């Protein structure tokens, strides 16, 4: 298995591997870039088929965090960790404490938080052996869960998308389809409902669908039917790679704005969307509410009003991206990448100038 020449390596600063025989922990931490600050990103636990799959995942995810935090205007770099194992069967307090010890070996260059397969409760256990853990705030309404902030950020970004696409300031009567009404999707559906939108939902779990239908008056649709609906906007809030040749050909929407990470199956699909006249809200920009929340939790003086104000700036960033894409004829995804690179690359230049002067 190659590391430095791995196709997803992309100038990572550091990749660390760790094994603890006693607890059975096998984990990787990837630090992509720390130009703007220490790297922060979730700890994912997943039963990867092999080490190569785990490495690919952690490299891709940590790179994504650099871009996400830079775009969100946070003094954070990008990093991520993965624990190889089934969270339902192999997660023990010993294993989580060993993960904390692993995180300590990086001396604060990587700060962890919850992700797929780990919870706020797990972060508390990891926090027994390391201080470099976030998403633990006590006494807040959400107890450290970043999902409500993610949903609010998507809502704000969705409004900016509708404003650019249709020139409208409100969402009354806008037809929105939501794929996945879990932690983020359901909360987004609620905000949309309150704003007067008409909601269509799907999920692979019937109880999740029933909750949206019964509590919000949403219309339930089949999990495949969601791509053929005659609606205005599609909000993917389930899984990645959902915008591909098959689904894009079927979509009749004018815009896409949702929470899911890595929505484009391949980079070229941004261009396919553009040619079809579908305005795409880049995923890591619109779903940054969670990392913004976690950042303020990490700072130690969590002020909900300040967090909300920061999340609302997602709308300004979306506007900047849409405008630049229109002016240059580039895709919104490409414009977002360029702005993010300017931000964390620019800081690099500043750092070098500072150290040269010192
Ligand atoms: P979740 O697991 O709570 O919700 C996902 C929902 O999608 C579940 O209800 C699941 O049953 C459903 N689903 C899965 N496959 C589906 C399919 N094929 N068709 C329809 N429904 C399907 O996860 P979440 O925390 O709500 O996150 C949703 C997405 O947003 C994920 O891609 C996640 O990576 C991304 N995201 C989440 C956060 C956060 O703060 N939770 C932050 C940034 C990005």
C-alpha cells in the first residue's frame, strides 16, 4: 500500500497509524493542513473492509476539513481520524481511552470530535485521556451535538441559493425534496416547514418518514422516486456520491442545497449540473454549521448568539461563490475550492513572511 504516492495523499502534513493490542484499537489520524490552526475533524468508527479503505477514507475526509474550515472562516486546519472496527460490536471504553492516548501523541495538532459511529458520550470517554477533544459542551440545549447547527446552516445557505436562483426573499410555497430525514434532514425539514415551504421526504427507515409526515405534514415519496419529482429544490441529507450521471439526468429541480458530504460522485458532475442549469450549493460550504459550533465549543466560552451569527455568514459565502461562478463561467464547486485554497494558502504566505522577518 503506497502512502506518499497515494492518489488521495494531496500534500498531507502528517499521517499517523496506531495499534493498541490490549484494547484492540487500530486507528489512523490524518492531518492535512495546519496553516490556519490546529486540525479539527471527527473520529469515524467503521468496519472497513481493509486498511486501504480506511486510509483512503481518512485522507479524503481530512482534506475536506481543511477546505470546510477555511471557507467557514475558522482558525482551524483540516484533520480526521478513523478507528477500524464495528461501532456496534467493538467499541469499548478501553478502546476509546486508547484513542485518546493516540491523539495525545500528536501534541494538539489534531483535535477530535464525534462523527459516524461515535457519539458525544464516546467523546467524553476519549476526553478521559486527552484534552484534544471537542463537542462536549455541558448544559447546552444540544449537549454538544452539532446537528442542529448544521441544519440551521443548511437552511440559511438554502435561502441564499433560492435568492440567487429565483430572486426570492422567502421560501413560501417553494417545493423542496429532502433525501434522508435523520439528525440534520429532519431539523432542516422543520425549519423549511416554518418558512412556508412544501416538503417531500424519503428515508430508508419508515419511522423517520412517519415522523416527518405526522409532525410536519411532509409528503412521503419512495427512495428512488425522489429523483424524478417535479419540485424546485433538492436537499440531499443522507449519503455521498448522490449526484451522478443517473440521478442528474433525472432531476427536474432548479437548485440543489443539502447537508450530505461529498455529494458529487466525481468532480466533473459539477459541470454536468451547470450545463443542465441546476444551481449547486457546494456541500462543504453549506454544511459547515456543525464545525462552526464545534469550534466555539472548543474555544471554551460558548455563546449561542455568537455561534448563530457566525453560521449566518454562510449566506454571504454562498452569494460570493454564486456571483464569482456567474462572472467567470466556472462551476460553483470549482469557485469554492479556489476561494478555500486562497484562504489557507494565503495564510501560508503570511506565515512565511512573518518567520522571515523574525
Ligand atoms: P443521520 O444518519 O442522522 O441521517 C441520515 C438519514 O439518511 C438517516 O435517517 C438514514 O436512514 C437516511 N438514509 C440513508 N441512506 C438513504 C437513502 N439511500 N435514501 C434515503 N434516506 C437514506 O445523519 P446526519 O447527521 O443527519 O447527516 C446527514 C448527512 O449530512 C451525512 O451525509 C453527513 O455526513 C452530513 N453532515 C452531517 C453533519 C452533522 O452535524 N450531523 C455535519 C456535516 C455534514
